C-alpha cells in the first residue's frame, strides 16, 4: 500500500508543479493547456488571462511552487 501511495503522491506533485509553473510563467498559456492537465475550476480565460486576474494567477502559481519547495526541502533535509 505504501508504494501505491508514494506513486500517487509523486503524480500529484508533478501535476501541481506543471500547473504552477505555467501559472507563474504565463497565465494565458496556462489556459491553453489540455483540460485533463489544467486545474482551473471556475476561472475563465477572458477574466484571468490579463490585467489584475493574471497577477492573481501568477501569485497563486508562485505560492504553489513555494509550498512544493517547502515540503520537498523538509522531506530531504529533515534532521
């Protein structure tokens, strides 16, 4: 059971990292990702791909990447 949980955790981590990287780099490109890969919920491209909405998407991407880095650093460098 531990191997399955580890595989699922890795898959979720990769999925979140891809989404967060695209969110941070270019919100407009993030909206063009395939639907099965993009985790957009109720966000719409016309509202969140430019201006203040794009800033919100970029900040969210940065926060997700920061959280992933924090978890990884804690796992790898724990005393």
